[in-house]
């Protein structure tokens, strides 16, 4: 950017340049005028000489001169012009040469030739001068001598060559001196203008600089005064007026540098981490400590809406307050809330006090200080986490600009604290639902397997026994069918309570699924296990509920027992043994305990071995049959997808369900072969029927470690002409959580091939949301227990709605499982879940066309 000195030098240089340009322009313009005038004068002179010579020639010819006399006259004319600035030449035309013969004369050039031909005067500019030509036209008196011509014929041409160089040189010499005398005048004028502008600009800039030098903080902007002096230029007056106007605007929006640094340092503290979420109150306490490194803030308080007309107020003190100060602060905050239309009764506000630093001097404030220095921000509707207001007590009330910053910080805190509490609450809910059965609040199947595995490890290390009980309600289906699922849920809840009453402290009770429960009895042998089982039978016998039609409903139970390590050392084998003992109790008449004998041990493992053989033979003979369960588009009420389920057909039209052989197939390493058979048979039916909808296929964790899986799936889809994007593989998170790195690579390989991906039983494990973040999921199938109980349990309903909203925001399709009736389906619609699956939509069937033709009632 140029400096002012450079601009001044430029102005002076420009003035000198303008003067030189003016001088040269004047000189050139005047010279051109003189040249034109000289040319015109020379042309006129030549024309006059030619005309005079022409007239003299006619007079001579009229006198009847002889040829010799004429030639002497022409020679005299040429001789007389030798000292003049012009030269006269007479040319004889063709008619004269024909009559009197040729003479020695200069060659006929184009000018003479044009004059002879046209018979009119001609002229042209030649180097150093002007040349004019006049035709000698025959008149009547000329015909006496020129008998071969007629009147009007051209007899000859007279040319006059006028030299201009001497005339032009003299004219320029006469012009140069006057121009030299007037040339400095433009320079003097330009220099005067430049000095005048320079002085005015210097004065204006000095005034502006002086005003700017006085500004050291925002308040100094009030001292800028630039409109009181007339600067002599409208443009400068307008410019300075705009500068003063800008200063006035800046006074209204600018913030001092130290205030900005204060706000930045404070906002840097608002970082939410996993540690923050663990205890949000502790986080706000740490935040209070950080805030006090910047400003003196005694308290920070937040108000949350926990229910209709119920509010929680948390007050965070930097140090312990005195009893009087505490009471005054509560009174002040209640008064602030009472002035808001949202708090109709401030007595419903529960106040909790939190101390950030237990040590340090006690806080003692007076009533006036609390009232004047408390700043609050209240909102009309609850924000994130249910927060409706936030406030701070800090020594800034008299500083208007700092209070503006505090208001900005409060707005940020409103969202930060609300978000922290919301995440805290959501994490707690997630942890609860990841480990608990939502209907009974007992541990769920996932946690049962973790606890069972842990107990096996602990018993092995310390060499002690423990027992596993599998408990099943007898004829519970009849209760559901007779009195409805709502009553059935109530009965299950009461039954879970009765079982819990029969257990010892430290015993582990879980709902395995449906009407089946499991118990782990640590450090218990057969005798203790049997005693606990008897207490469970007794409590169940005492259980009775009144149905909606006022009938008394009771149920019996069948219990199976397995002891570690006598009956099995592997967790799954131990469970299978207890499960077989439970079925033994049922086949023995129900309402009894299946206690294993030595023969039972042999029989159970023989049964497991037989099932393994049945599975292997079924895979070899391809007697694994796909069943298709419809998936409904809730908005269109049409079946748009099917899930493929596995069944094994036995002799005599018996069918073995997946729950009877999946675990054994996984344990024996046959599960991947079973998956291949099911996929091949299901793809074959899809090709035959021309079905083009989505095909959901359950994927065993065993597939993760098989390099051949993806090539085999590609081979099958290619063989049956099924596009990869038509196939969606379902992965159950609780089965694969230990293989997270391997799963990530496997999933990415599947997606690269074009296959879809669904997470089954979403919400059943700790890592569900982590999976959504890490993997390219297309569908989430919401855990069926949440769907079944969402009508009666507001927590399940809230959880389902949260998953639906989250899936929508992430661009993932949500699918509700276990839709058993129209009422549940209607709740699914209201939650915005696009797809539904369950017995109300359709039961699994081998007949794919029949499945596709089904519609929800």
C-alpha cells in the first residue's frame, strides 16, 4: 500500500507531466495549423501562377505569335521562376505535337496525364511542397492555328511546383518562442493545486489520527468527533461523518479484548467427555472451580423439569455457604421462579445443594448483594435433558458489557448442562436395559451368560461347586390365550417376584425369555439346589392373581437342576443339562423338580450327541428347510421383505425348531454349513417365485472367522441370479461383541460386495450405539422385549421412541420385532418405525408366495 509521501510525489510528478503534455500538445497542434495554412497558401499561389500563365498564353496565341516567339516566351517564364520558390512547366499535348511537331519537355507524369484526360485543374502534395496543373483548353480563336482541334480540346498543361520547406521552417521558428514563454504556466497551476490538496488532506488526516489515537477501549469511541469542522470538501466531510457513524455503531456491538479472552477461556471449559457423563453434578462442580479462575462466581444453579409441575433445582456453591446465605439464596431463586409463568407453584420445586470445594472460607452474602448480582435465563419449554433455566451469582452486575458476556455463557450453559444430564440419564437407561429384562427388571439372557461364564471361571479357580436352575411356567400359553397378553405380563411379573423371594442374597436370577427363568446358585451343591427349588415350588403354589373376569389364576412350574462340575464344565453344556432336566420334569407330569441321576447324565449327553448327529445328517441330506416370516411396511400395509429362519425336518413330519439345534450346531462347528444349506434353499425359492424384495438372513458369529464365507455367498447369489443388495445379513451384537475388530473388517467386506446389514436385537447389549457409529448399518431390529411391553411400560415406550428417532437421524431403517397384536402395531406407527415383524404380521412358513400374499388385519 502506498504511503502519503508517495502520493504527494505522485501528485507533483503528475503536475509536471501534465505541463509537459500540455506544452507538447500546444506545440504540435499549432505546428499542424501552420502546416495546413502554409499548404493552403502554397496551393493558392500555385493556382494563381498557373492561371496567370494560362491567361498570358491565350493572349499570345490571340496575337498570332509564331512558334519561335512562343518558345522564347515559355523559356522566359521558366527562367524568371528559377529564383522563386516555385517552378513553372508547360507541356505540349498530342494535338499540338501532331500539328507542330514534338519538343523537348519533361516526361508526362500521372498528374499531367490526369489533367490532359479530364480537362480540369488538378493538384497534389509532393515531398517538400505542392504541385498544381492547369489544362490549356482550345477556344475558337485557337482553331486558326490548330486546325486539327476543335473547341474544348486540351492542347497542353501548365504545372507549377511550389516549394514549402522554407516557409514551414520560418513559421515554426516564429511559433516556438511564444510557446516557450507560456509553457511554465500549466505547471505552476498544477503545482498550486497539488499543494492545496496536500495541505487539506494532511489537516484532515491529522484530525482523524488524533481522534483514533484517543481510542484505547470501547468506551473511548464516545470521544470521536469529526463532524464539527468543515474540511472544505464535501467528500471528506461525508467520509468523516461516516467514520463517526461507524464509531457510534461499534459502541453498541463491540466487546473489549479482555472480555473476549475471558469468554473464550470460560467456554473452553465446556467440554463433554465420558468422565463428565458419569457424574454430571461433579462435572458442574469442577466447572464452578474453573469459572472462578476467571471471575468470582459464588453459585451456579440449574432448574430441570422432572414431571408435570415437578422441578428439580440444583444449586452449586464454590464453597460452603453460611446457613443464612443459603436460606437467602433459596428465597431469591424461588422469587425469580415465581415471576415466571411456567412455575405456578414454587413449592413443588425441590432444591438440592452441591459444594464444589469443601474447604475454604465460608461464603457470607447479604440480601442486597444476592438480589443485585444474580443473573438468570429461563425458557418457556424444556430444552435438552428437561432443563428449563439456569443462573449464576457473580460480581459483574454493574458492568453492562460483562453481563452481556455472562448472558451468552448462560445460553451455552443451558445446553451444555442440559446435554450432560440428558446423556447421563440416557446412559443410565441404556445400561439398565442392556442388562435387564424390561418386563420383570430381572437380569436378561445376555447378562445371564456373562455371569454364568464368570461363575464357571471363579468355581474353577477356587474348586467349589455351584448350581444352575432352569425354571419354566407350566401351561403359561393357556393363560395368555385365555386372559390376554397384558394379564400374562402381570402374571410373569408376580411370578418373578415369587422366585426372588425363594432365593438367597447373592443368588443370580434372570429371565431367559418368554416364560423361562434361570438361576445361578454360587457355592451350592445338589442339596442346596434342591432346597431352593422346593422353596420356588412352594412360592409358586401360593401365587394367584385375579383375572379381568374375576377368575383366580394359578400356575405350576417345572425346574431342572445342573451342578458344576459334576454334570458339565462348559457354560453351554451346563445350561443344556439343566434345560434337559427341566423338560424331564415336564414330561414327568409338570410341577416338579428334575433332579439328575447318574443315568440322567448319560442320557442327556447321549441326547446332545444324538442331536449333533441329527444336525450333521440333516446338513448332509439337505433336510435343513428355510421358513419365511413376513416383514411389513407399516405405512403401505404390504409385505416388502422376509426373514429366513432355519428348521430341520425329521422323520414322521416332525420339525425341529432353531432353538433346539442352533447352540449345538455352533458348539460342534457345523453352523456355517447349516447357514449355506439354508441360504441355498431360500435363494432357490426366491428365484422360482420371482420375488424381488429384501431377504433377511441370520448370520452366525462363526462366519466371521471363515475366509470362505463371502466367496461362498457370492457364488450362491450369482448362481440364483440374486443381486447382493437384495440380501440383508442380520448380526446379533451380543454374539459378536468380543470380536469387534474382526467384525469391523468382515462387515466392511460385506458392504463392499453390496450386501445389506442389520443389527438384530438392538438394545440388548452395551455396545449397540457404538455399533451404529462404527459400522455402516442399514437396519436396526429393535429388541422384541421392548416392543412387547411398550404399551404398558412407559420406559419401554420411551426407549422404543428414542431408538426410532436416532435411527431416523442417522438415515437407518428401524424394524420392530415381536409385533403380536394390532394395538402394538398402532404404537409402532405412532413411533414412526417404518417396518414391523411378528406373529400379528404373519407366522413363519415354508410357502414363500403365501407369506408374500399376507397382509396385517
